[in-house]
């Protein structure tokens, strides 16, 4: 007879670690428009501040993904108004 397997300890979540410089370079390359590219340094600075303020890794990852989606969009910024515009 086989013994039922006991669940082992759950491994801790793994996170991808990259330098802030490499993130900034990657976001600059992915920027959909020159005006969005000019927002990259400010965006990375805000992400660094969020990490320093104690944002949990999962929340910081969501912020990075949201910033990536916003910056990679090729829609001109002047067409965005209100809550949809990232300022």
C-alpha cells in the first residue's frame, strides 16, 4: 500500500531582481512615443520611492507592469485627459 504523500513546505515566492538602471533602459527602449520616453526617468524614480516606502514586492510588481503598459502605448499623450492620463 502506498502512503499518502504529506505536503511539503510551501516554497517562498520568487521575484525577478533587476537593477533600476536596467529597468530604466528597458522602459526607454519600449517607450511607444518620444514623449512617453521622456517620462521614463520620473517613472523609475517613483517606483524606487514606492519600494523605499515599503511597498510589498507584489504591489511593486503591479506598479512596474502598469508603468510598462502605459509607457509602451503608442497613443499620443495629448489625447488623454482626466483619470486616464498618467501625470
